[in-house]
C-alpha cells in the first residue's frame, strides 16, 4: 500500500483528479486527508519529503498558545485548544499531556500567571488537559531541581500537549493513503496548467528519482507550501507581490540531566519579549525558540550564532547547571511562514498565527499561516472553501473523529518504540524474524536497525535524510551520532532499495552536508 511503485502507478493510471495538493507539510497533509476522507480523488505532491521544512522543526508542542492569550487573541487560543483536544483523541500514540511550570520570582508574577492560566483552562472547556494551579516555592524546587532558587517565590503549573511533529506527518501521509489518496514525496511540481480561459486545471510534476515528468489534470489545485507559498504564487502570476515573510525559530537540544524531572519550564518573558520553553522530548530537552525575520527561505535554514547564544544565555539565567555550546547535542532551525507585514514592521511576535485562504484570479487556492495544532481546522476550512467556490460537490467533513494511522489509545513513554503506536508490534515481529535487526544503530542511542527497515518498507523513506531526520529522529537528538551512523544506515537503505555503492556514497556525502547545520 505504501510502496512507491504502487503510488507512482496510480499516477500512470489516473491523469484526472478532483484535488491536487502541493506541499507535504502539516497543512498539505491535513488538506489531503480532509479531501480524501470526504470521498474526493486526491493527489498530494511533496518536492522533497513529508515535513522536510517547518513541520519537522517545531517546539514539539500541541498548544493553545499562552502568549496569544497575553495578546488578547482569545478566538485563536480557543480554536487551538479545541483542536489540541482533538489531536489527543485522534493520535494518542504521539500526542500527550505535558505539565509546564512557570517559575515566579515576584508575587505579582504569581498572581498574574495564576489568573491568566485559569482563563486558559476555561477556554479549553471539556477538552482540558488538566487544571492549572499555583505551587509553593518548596514544590517548585522539588519538581525543577536544576532551577535557580535565589528570589524564587513559587510557580504556576499548567498543562499543554507535547508531540513528535514529523512522526505525526508520516502517520498523516499513511492515513491519506488508507483513505484512497495518492501521496508522493520527492515529486516536484514544476508548472501550473491553465485552460484557454486562464484558469488553473492541473499541474506538471517531476519524479525526482526517475526524472519522469507527469501532466496531471485537476478540478482544484491547492497551494499548501508554507514558506514556499510565494514560489507557487509566482508560478501562477510572475507579478504577484510576496505574501510571506519567513521568520526563523531556532532550538537547541540538550541532555536530559539539564531538566531531569517530567515537567517542562515556560519562561514567559525573555529580554526580547518572547517566551522560551525547556521541554522534555525523547529523553532529551528541547530549548527554544527565537524569532528572527529572514529575507529569504531555504530547505535547510541555518541557525545564526547569535540565536544559539541567546537561547543558552537565557537558559543559563534560570538553570543551576551551566550550559555551553559544547553541551549542545543538536541545533535545528525552522522557518515560520508569517504574513508579510504591510508596513515593513519587524515585530514578528505581534503577527497573528491565524490562517488565511487566498483565491487567485486563476482559481489557485492558497492556504497560509496557522500552526501544527490547528492543521485539521485549516484543512477543513480549505476544502469547505473549494466546495463553496463550486469546484467540488458538497460533502461533509469527518476528520474531527478520524483516527490517525498508529492510534492505539496508549502513550507509554517508558519504551522508545511508543511513537509507532499500533505499528510497534510489527517492528517487534521484524526483530523476532531477523534478530540482527534488534541491534542498536549506535551505542549512545536507543534506536535499532529494525526501525530503519520499517521506515523504508512502510513509511516511504527514500533517502538517508528522510530516515535519520524525520523517521528515526537521530539528527534532531544527537547530530554527531547521526553522522557516525550514516554509513550503516546508508548500507541498509541501499540493500532495501536495490541501489549501488555509488548511490550509497552520494547519500552519505549529501547527508553529512545537511547534518553540519545541526552541529553545535
């Protein structure tokens, strides 16, 4: 079902589609799933890999957005809290409750955040993850043993969601296919097709592996390309003004010893007025994020030295265990597709994260903005808009209760295979059948050869980067170890995909080139 040959054959057999989605991040996958589950003949094309861009580089939070509450954006927070609750129900193997503690160093802070988070609780309604509460200085110290205690008055605990972003993207791609969609990575849209009236009626796309070009007709074409939105809009009309201004967010990954408990820390106001999170993730700690307006976008954004320094400096202001660049396991940078400010304002933290649907004169539909937490709602609104425009017949959205591939109702983080949910048993079966697949990829890491084989056979991984960055998250957890295991994983890939030694060497060189961006 998930083999590339099967999926490519579906393109050869079908040139006419109801919906073609360009872009395989959170938004594009959400749109494809909404479309396919309503019964529309759906094709999704992703130029590199699912969640290759922004959607694999988040702070790993499924949240309403406490800072949007502070900005008074109640509707956005309410919508996101509702969607957060649905994500927990529909992907319980990947989305879990995470307790956050805001350390208070003044009595006013304690009062202010307690009241604010009671509003947050209220807005989450029946889909609450747990009530917020004020805790004493002693309890704050006991729960956050690496937190600086000088002038500490206590803390406020609240609950939000935590998840693995690119794992959810892969599961969404699988769910799309299970609902009849054709979903392909490493497939680049090179041109938009128009009829005599100048209306979009399909796309031209290139299979990056075989270099074959396909001409594909569609009733609706949806641009869900995130920071690449303007590239597609310019493909439609070269005169289009830029709609997107990328903002870079950087995270550093540290050893678990910097935050040994189960609680995350939320620092509500850094010196640049942003929030900073320290979040437990896969037995490490993710610290971020920054907000730097960028002039351009790329598939592999590079963290600026000052961004990393800012994160470490802020963390050191709160932690008793000093952290330096030498302690960083991995650095990852992501680009947020923010709406380009009309007045050249540099204040990205003031720009709303609500989503926008744009209809071009040609009939191209573009969905921009939003965030992972609201991906399902964005998709629903997009397909509703396409129906409203008369491009598709009316059909009801069913994604509110649609379970995502792997959903099994349990989240036991004590064992690292938990992210596979109901697929976990198949990986264990692989090891039983071939015990050598139970071997670890690296002495410092928990991951096994079986996970690599599974990623290639069942999760559409085609390159070393696909495996090590987004299927098995080694590049994001320990960049040095990722480089060290590259030859072993490339060898497994080559065997599974029937590739030669030259291909293997090219894969290693290409991956090491990417991995350098993640090295401290």
